[in-house]
C-alpha cells in the first residue's frame, strides 16, 4: 500500500491520522546539503501501529521528527489529524518518546509525568489523577516518589512513556524507545507496549532497528533505505491484537520477519 | 571524622606550620642580629637568636603563635564595638561584601538570562563583560569612589559597588553555562509540549542551572570579599579589614597585617562554606545528591 495522497482527500477520510505526500527533507551541513528524506508518501489510519525500520542514516528518526514538527521539510506536505505539524504540535496532538528517557533529574517520577500537564495548565487534582493512572498504565505504581537515577533503564523509559501519554494524545511517536535496553527487558516492554496500545487504542509510530520488535508490535512495517532516506517497502502484518511473545516462533511470524529482512537487504548494501 | 581522614589533614597542617617557623627564623635573623648588635649584645646562642626571631615586635614574617596571640587579643579580648577589635572591622567588611555580592549576583544572573535569551547579546555584550575584568580593580576602585561621590553616594555603597564589580563576572559566566546546560532531548521535549519560552526557562533551564548556580555563588562571594577589601584600602577612613591592612603597613605592624589577612580568609571561607551547605540542602531536595 504505497499510494501518493493528495492533501485535499483528507476530508473524505476522518480515520486518517497521518498523511505524508512527496515529503523531502535536506539538512545543510558543513560539507553541503545532505538529503535525509526523499519522496516519502504514507498514510496512517487511526489505531494502527506503524514501525519504521531501516539501517542508521535511512531517515526514520528524521521522518518521525518531521511529523512532530521538530524538523522542517524542504518539500512536500505532512498532515496530522488534518492539520499541519505546527498546528498539531500546538494542539498537543501527539506524545513523543525519545531514544533516551530524557527525564528531568531534579523531578521525581510523579513530577516528571506531571510535567506536560503543568505546562498545558491542567488543574492540580486532574494532574494527580492522571499521574496515578499513568503510573498504573506502565506498572510503576509505588515508584512515583523515586528520582530517575533510582530506577533501572527500563523503568525510566516506562516513566517516559507514561509522561508522553499523560495528556492523552491520540498519537504516540516513539523513536527507538527500547534501543538502549537489553534483550530481556526489551521483550518485556514490547509485551507491555502491545497491551497498552490495545487498551488505549492509540495510533503509534514506532522507529526501531530490530526486526523481531517491528514484526511483533506492528500492524504495518515501513522498510526504509538510506542515501537518500526513502520508503523501500510497506509490509502488512496482521497478527491478532492479543498476541504474546510466543508467536515469534510461528511460521507466519518468521515469514513476515524474512520479508522485512529481504527488504532491508535489497534497499541497502553495506558496501556502499 | 575518622582517623584515616584526619591524619593527612593534620600532617599537612603540621608541615605548613613547621615550614612557616623555619621561614620566620630565616627571614627575621638579619634584623634581629642588628638589634642585638645595637644593644651591644654579643653573647647570644643560636637558640637565643631563634627565640628572639620568633617574638619580635615588628618581624618581617611573624610566627604563627604571634598571629594567634594578636587574633586572641583583637577578636576575643577587645569589645566588638571598639575600633581596635577585628570583629568590628570584619563586620564592616561583611556588610560591604554581602551588599556587593547581592548586587553582583543579581546583575550576573540578569545578564546571563539576557545573554541566553538574546543571541545578539552574546557577541555584543560578552566582550565588554570580559574587558571589564581585565582592568586592575586597584586602579579602578578610587575612580568608582570619586564618581559615586559626585552623586552623593558615600559610605558603604561605593565599596559594595566595587565588590559587585568583581563578583558579577563569575556569576554571569557560570549562569550562562548553567542555563545552556539542558541537553537537546530535554529541550525537544519542551518543544513537543509547545511550551512557551518562559515555561522552558522556569521548568527546564533554571532548575538545570542549579549546580552551576551554587558554583558561581561560591566564586562570586569570594570575589566580592576581595573587592570589598580592595575598596577599603582605597577609602580606609571608614574602617574594615582592608583599612586594618593599610594601617598595619603604614606603621610596619606586620602582626596586625597578618591577623587581618587571616580574618579576611576566615570570613571568606565561612561565606563559601555557608553556600556549600545551601548547595547540599538544595541538591538533596532536587534529587541530585546520591
């Protein structure tokens, strides 16, 4: 499913959360311009879990940042809930989870989760209720008074997910959130994230460079290739919503994983 | 304190005092020989000479016990209201230091906030701030006193201004660094919330600068004290530790000079120590202490 989308189609489909049309983005560096993204077309519907996978330098993080209005495209258009990324950001349309937890070390876990709520002007009682719900959602109840350095890396990243969800955005943007964690913790968090997605019905854009992670979590996998960053393939991935880690041993799972692996190999050779 | 930690400290202090005594004997011997010669004494032993070296009225280098005796006399045995009391002078210096430090740190923090928020000011203002510190304060101090006198500003304020002049600089430099210390992800996070500049400042830049703030304050308060003492040397009629230094050097009262130096050092160390305590309390509250 890789069709270019005209912006004016958006009214026809309210289920569409993200429309990306002919997006290009280049950075100016000391060595001249670098084309980070080229000719990206993508539509994401409400409730989907989309993974972006590709080697480093393929622009997957840049694409996510462009959706979040943290980078400005040089050509093409992005619509988030029918709005421009700037408007979407102003409307607090998304929660963003970074590669590092980026918790503020002088705030305890509760106050870190409450940070966006404070900025957005939620009243105190509402903040407290939302923090409690957030802690529960990521299984950190009882850790609210701890400072970030008192938590493990996995717990810190869960706290940052609770922070991103605290103001209940419909869209969750996650940039390799579990990249720095070990395999066992990552598996556990993948299962928890899947549960969370199932419960909250959010739309998730998820950047990763792990094939099993992408196949396990996603409804669709966007395989990207570098220089310039572009979409190489989009793979549908329709496992039941209540799946567990066990499905990773099924032939269906391995088949999708193989397709992703082939896609990555075609799109990129390490001799480049 | 446990003995393993106390021992090295005690050894160093002991060694410094021993070196000091040796230095005092070496430096004072020629002068003491002359005194003995003038008095017609020739039958003194080396021990007599050394003992006399360490108990002269106006030695070139006073011995530690002479300074302790002078401090005892001028701090403990003299009423703090007397002009002969070191406490009296230290309190004058303290007032000037604290007022100057308050002005200097407010100015320093204000400049840092401006510089961090307005890129143009970094290039246009910073060179002047740096240049201000290249002028020797001893040359500038009398001019500040004279100029402020023109506007009928006298008393403690001109000296506080000189103290502020020295103390704002480390505060500005430290706070610019502190307010810029948040990493890109922490700043991006604020952007995703569409936070205003004021919110980003209050909830991210300001708390992130806390460790830099206390380091700046420590340097700033010590610099303010130096400024206050220099100002008192310039304008000594109002008293203060600087005035004691000046009077001591007029009359060759080296013991008095050294006692005033020690008082100034103790005052400075106390102020820096108090900021250190505040630092520890705040760090613990903010979760920085582990």
